[in-house]
C-alpha cells in the first residue's frame, strides 16, 4: 500500500477530509493548526483517534525553516498570513510534501514558493503577487515604496499574475 502524505491546513479538518479518508493517507499538521482544530475534540473524539493511529502527525517546523518562509512571505508582500498559515508553509517546505488547503492566501503563497499544493474541488490555480501601484502613472513598484517616485502619488496594493 502506497502512503500519500500531505501537510494539512485546519480547513481540511472542517471539511472532514481526514475523517473520511482511508489508511493510505497521512496528514501532517503543526501545533498551531492543532490549536485551531482542537475544539473538534470536544464534539467528536475522531481527532484523538486519528492522532493515536498516526494518521495525523503533529510536527513543529524548524526555526530556520520558519525564518526562511517568513522572509519569503515578506518579499512576496503577503501580509494576510496568520502564524498557523506560516507554520504549515514552513512544514511543507521542510518535509517537501504537498499542502492541502482551501485558503487561497496559503495556496497562492505556497505556489509562489514552488511548493506542491492541492485545493479540493479546484484543478487550476493562478499565482498572484502583491505589488504597489501608482494609479496616476500606471506603474508598479516594490512593496517597500510608499509613494510614486515620478508623481508623488500614494501607492496602493494591487494583485498581479506572476
């Protein structure tokens, strides 16, 4: 039997995917993701069962991988990622496993980092990057700029295809 391994976001647990999959699937989560889904334990004991059967495994990504991912996220200009989101990106990078999520911010960032991803129900996904944009000059700038160096207009965030 071939084991399929994935790094999993909390929304996959809310969809019930780990509870419905067979034993050929193994899901890795971080302690932060466990914190997000911990209340599932109170309603059903399924999460404890998955943990005891080692179908769900909790792994803390290394500090070096977390720092690397946070630096890459900053260069991308992606500011909507929570600590749990960043932790699964670091774990996916560390374990070199695909990330399953329905959170488009997580998937977009993972794609930008060249990590394999799976979005349940979606086959195609476009990577977008945040840039600063001058609405007067119609030019793009790096995230660090606040004002256009041509006209002085305040720059706005805009998502563009990578």
